[in-house]
C-alpha cells in the first residue's frame, strides 16, 4: 500500500492522458478535485493487486458521456459517493476498494476523488489499460463480469439504478440514454467485483504505470530534453513519425468525436506522410496506403516538444506532433477481447490487427 | 369488492377509449391479455375507494411510450409482475392493490393483467380521469406524491430503477429516455402510495365509470340507436358537433403525435365548421375563431354511428364523427392542477380554461 503524493497526482494526470490515446476525457478538472481532497488532509492510498483480498468488493467508478461536454458541465462533487452508497444500499454490502474501468484520461483519476472522501483504497489496475468509447469494452465485461446492477447519478441528485440488463450492450445502451437525458455526462458505478476476479481480469499496474509515465515527462521537461525516447523505452513503444498536422476533419456522430488527421513528416521524417482515423480515441495509423497500427494497440499523439498528450478534442491544424505506437496488454489480444475491442468492433472492415511486439515476444 | 366479468372487460375497453380523448393508447391488445387471464381461471377484483385500507400500499402500473409503437411492439407478458417485484424488493414492502395512473386508453386496463396474475385487487380510481401525455400530469403527482423510486422494464428483461429524481419533471425526462432506448414502449410502476393518499388525490370511480360507458355503447349498438345522447347524459357532457373530417395534419414531434383536425358540420350541424388541435390527446375545440373547450376538460371524438372512440392515431379524412365535451374532475381544476395540465402546460398561450359546468355547478 502506497499513499500518493501531490506530485504523484500531477504525474498521474499526464500519464493517463498519454494512455488515453486521444480520448478518455480531459484529466485536468478531475486532477484539481483530487488535489483539493489532499489539501483538506485526505489521502489516496494505492493498493497493489497482490495486496488485494480475494473476497474484497471492488467497485469501478467513472464518468460516462461526451468528453467535450465534461469540460463545461462540471460535477457537483459528491456524485461518486452517491453512486457508491446507492449500490451499497441496493446490494446490502460494503465496498472495500475502488478501481477505474478505464485508466485513460480523466477516468484514471475519477475513483481517487471518492476514495479520498471515503478513505477507501484504489486498486493499481483497470479494465482497459487505455481508453475506449463504450462500456462493454472493458476486460471486466469481456471476461464475464456483468455490469448490472449499476448506478448512475448527476449533479442535481437524480440517481438511476440499472437493476438488470440482459447483456453488456443493453447496459451500454440504457446507461447512455440516461446520461444523454442528464445533459451528456454523469458519474456511474458498475456492479462490484470480487478481488479474485480483478486479479484475473484486470489490466495490472496501470495506475503506477501512468504515474511513472507522468514523472518521466515532467523530469524530461525540467531537463529540457525530449520525453519521447524514454516513453518509447518504458512502454516498449515505436516512434512512428514526427509530423505536422496538415489537415483535420472532425465531427460529432452519435455522441462520439469522429474524424481524420492528415500528417506530413518533419525533421527526420520530412517527405513522408501519414493519416490517423479516430472515434474519441485514435483507431488506425496508416502510411503509404497500409494500416501499420490499429486498435486495440495504442496510438499516442504527443506534442513533439513537451511530450504531453493531445486529445482528439484539442487537435488543431499546424500542431507539431510525435506519434507513438504502444502495445496493448495481452488481455486485450485474445479472440474474445478482439471481438469487442478489435478493428471490426469499430466498423473498420479493411483493418487487420497485427499486434505490436511486446517484451519477450516476436513481431507477428 | 366486485369481480369483473368478461363483458365488463369488453365494456371497460370501450369506456377507457372514450375517456382517452384520442390518446392513452389503444386498449385492444391489453383487453385481449386481460381476457386471456380470465380464460385461465384468474380474476380481476375491483375495490371501491371506501373499501381501501388507509395503510394499504397501492401501486400504479402502466405503459409508457408512444401509442403508435405499442400496437406493433407487443409486451412479453410479465412486465407488470417484474416491475412490481423489483419495487417490492427494493422497498422491502408488499404491494396490496394496483391502480391506473391514467384511466384513458389501454392504461385503464394495464393493471388488470398483473392484478389477475398475482390475485391483487384493482382500485376503482385513477390519477387523471382521462389521458394525458406526460407522467407528471397525474393528480397523484400534482397533490404531492413523489413518483420515485419507480421501475421500468421491457420485454427482453431489462429492469431500470429510478431511485431518486429531484422533481416529477426530471422523472418524466429520465424515464422517457429509458423507454425510448428500450424501443419506444415499456411498462412502468411508480412509488407506491398509501390508501389514505389515494382516497384524497385519486379521481374516484373511474373504472366503474368506464365500464358503465362501455355497456351503454354496447347496448345502444345492439338496439340500433345512437349512444351519443346517453353518453352526454351520463357524463354531463355537451354534444358539440356532428361533422365530417375535411382536413387532417398529423406528424410526430418529440415522440408525440401532434396535429390539427378540420371539421365540417353534417346533418343538424350542416353549414358550420370547427377545428381540433391535438398532442396525443385532443387539446382544444375551436369554432368561429373561438376556443370553446380546452384541456383539462375532455374533448371526445366518436364514430357518429357506433359511438366508439376514434384515437388520434386512426383519424382519417372523410370520417363522420360526433364531438363531445365532458367536464373533467374538480381535482384537475385547482390552480395547482391547472399549472400542470391546463392550456399553458401544453404551450397553448392563446387558450383560457373556462370549465364546463358540472352537475350542481353553474357555467363560468
């Protein structure tokens, strides 16, 4: 068990933005809320998977909705506590620890707000190891956990319980409709899991991984050197291209931010060009007519100078970016996972998933 | 306590269609489901308000959604039982009796299906004395009952609990979004009420009123005489016009069937014309540039020959209709009620509510 410092939280916000692969929501406001809790003398304790009791009840808490809305529609502050209490009361059970369903973006910090308020530990793991747009796209769902009974609440005080959904897709559909009627964002919590299931189905160590990534960027910034090679080294990633954004198409479709990014190489990559398609998160990296990287592997777009992540919301013409590819966790590469988070699940009929090599693995 | 016969159920379906004032959903399929229960030896017992215990827990059950959808998207059959069980379990309480929130249309029969299956009585009262399109438009809501915790379920088995809504309008909004995501119709039940509250806030006797209306129409049909004068006599109504539909504008807006009906007088009313505006239910009756009748009083459009109600869904050019105006119950005429179900609540800025005279009252 480790207690997170203010600088850990700062680093975490940078690291979760990187793992967000363009989506997952802006961590800025959530970070401020966690820091506010620390300022009032409360703590965020991080619990390793090996320290988690098999019978512990672990609750995933996070924001649901459109990231673009969440920047303007702020939380009231106690939403997490209220969904937790609603589920505890409904189930007649006590929650022992919290977890992120999605480490990428603001949702990597969301459980910390409630954890600090209630003095509960946060488990060092999540259900994606990155960000994905829909709720059935977690390793928790993929490996058999049912998300209902779940609860959603808004800043006014409305609380809706999804007592039973006949499938994970139905839960996504019902909860999405509720969140839209709540104004586009809300805080939700899914049916608690036992510790032993989290050990089996969770992507391990992603909170500390994000903190390490963030510290690495901060230290590189202070030393005026590029964080990019170190990020690649730590994450076994590939530095695909340094480039300028020369065209950007982006629109809202069905509540998602969808679009295409055209890139022209700069510096060592001058003369080459590439293209990235996205749906909240970056889905494919294409060069010379060939998709080189696609979901569920991570396509990360960073500011070429600072190494900070650029989310799909704030992409602009003329930005100079470094594009990295990071291998996703093996839990996202099984046939059952690829059916839910592989290119077909995003309607990419032409893309084949060729996994990036992970340490100790050979390229496919 | 009275046990309803097959012919009572047939009559009830005719009477609730009349009180539906064009909306409330087609009672046909719900009637068939109740008759099926009777055929299997189960019973529907009708409980007078005077027989209801003060402490009895009374649950309103009904369909939510677009009537046009409910004709094609049939129920699985046990939705009512499942919402009742979900609320009983959530509240740790036992339901003693059922009631319609809306007597008009199919919702006047919906509680009977569940009541027969579970051998629970149905209270001879409802929350409208007619039909209205939205859920906050019940006397139960108007006089202070909070609809949450409420439950909604669909034919697949999804069950959503509205644990707390900060207002009746928020409950309407959240439940409407859920029902739309369920495909446009679902069965819902609102927080149970105590018997003493139902006695105070319910519109009394509306089930037996509907049965009487239905029998009256059936008997007139058998005797080949018009039911219209008898309906007017029983309901203290006014026979406004016999007319032909000479124009009909109808479209869907926000899930509601909205439009205008142009009428040209026939027989004794030849030479005059009139117009009716509707939003699921008939809202205003206008003649010679003046609104003669408007919500919450009932505007009823009947087939001029059979005396059967014509719902807004099945209105057609060329139909020969009799239009009646029936006075609504005094519970819908108080200032607090008119704020929710008066012309302003329907966006009718130009209409003033001039209540139709009720027995023992003078015209305003």
